[in-house]
């Protein structure tokens, strides 16, 4: 059953979960958790729980889908039936197909796809539990999984959503804020180059709010980028130090 809209989403500068407008939800990223994938990552952002797995680069089958001069990046965003309040019908739908496409476009700019002609790199993003911001958290996890797979990359990609609730620009919307707020803008960034690779918007910002939201997204991305690097270090530093 649909929940009723809370009277206020912001009370005395605090959000429903006690956060200030510029605060992220608790974030945890772990790299390399699946034995049989070439690369993998798990992310928790608030109540979101998401797995990303990478296979490849490997020869593309069927062969008619091969590209003679580059590798194909294939992304699949999938929500588990138990990931949302009411059972989600399994399988692809318009939303997941759109999200898979924008995730691919958000990740492509960091990859050297011309190094692997006729190959495919498969990225699977499995949403185990959803609480808004899954496409951006999925991108964050997928880029760690690509790095874990040893795929050469120019940079990582870190994603976060920003939005507006009760007239205030806020970072990292939770489900209630996504549902009842006035705007939701997912953003993905190559953190070192400060290039945007995804920007979507649902709702309305004034030009000033838009700039404020973008600034906030860049601040959030910096924190996410640190957590991505930490996750990779946690997996790889011990073995590098052992090998010294
Ligand atoms: P994102 O997760 O990237 O913010 P949306 O804005 O489309 O993407 O969705 C916001 C949230 O709405 C999701 O994270 C999820 O919690 C919820 N949601 C999305 N699709 C469904 C669905 N089919 N059934 C129930 N809840 C959904």
C-alpha cells in the first residue's frame, strides 16, 4: 500500500533520517566479493544494497554483435523481486532498460574500449534492496568492479543523486524524498577529471538551485571517490605489501 506523504520532509534543518541537507547516507563499499566474476563490488548506501559483477573483456558472442575496432560495453541493471516494498515483477521493463543504457553511457568514457576489438565487457548490476539512488550507487559499484576486473581505466566513475525537498537542495535522496520531493537529479562524475558522465533530472530547479545542486553533487562525489579507492586498497594493498 502507498504510504502517506509526511507533512514535512525537513524539520529544523534535519531530514526524516536526521541528516543535514548536505549529508550522505552511511556508505560502505567492498571490492572483489564474487569468486567467479572477473571483477565485483558490493555497495550499501543507506538502505540500498547493490552488487556489481564484471565479466570480460572476452570474445563477443554472438559474433554478429562484435565491433571490429572496439569492445562493446554491455550493462544490465536488474531489480530483484524482493528489492522494493511491493514485489517487483522479475525481468526487464522500460525503467530498467533505460537505466541500463544511461549506466553504460556513464561508464564508457573511462574505458579504453579500442584496446579490445571484437570483445565484450559485461557489467551486471543487481539491486538487492532499493531505497532511491540505485542507478548512481550502481554506477559507483560497477566502476569499482571494473577496476577489480583489471580493466584499464582513465578514472573511476562515482555517482550520487541530488534534489530538492521542501524548497531546500539536498544531497543523496532517500526513498521518501525521491517520492515526495520537488526534484531529483542523478549525477555521475569522473572524479579526477571532474567530467560529468550522467545527468538526469526529474522535477524543477531554478538556475540558482541547479548550480547549488551540482556543487553539492561534486562534494558528494568526492566522498564517494574516497570510499571507492579505500575499497580497492583494502583488497589489493595487503597482497601488494606481501609481495614486496
Ligand atoms: P533510482 O533508484 O536511481 O533513484 P528511480 O528514481 O526510478 O531510480 O526510483 C527511485 C526509487 O523508487 C527506487 O530506488 C526504488 O526504491 C523505488 N522503485 C523504483 N521502481 C520501483 C518498482 N517497480 N516498484 C517499487 N518501487 C520502485
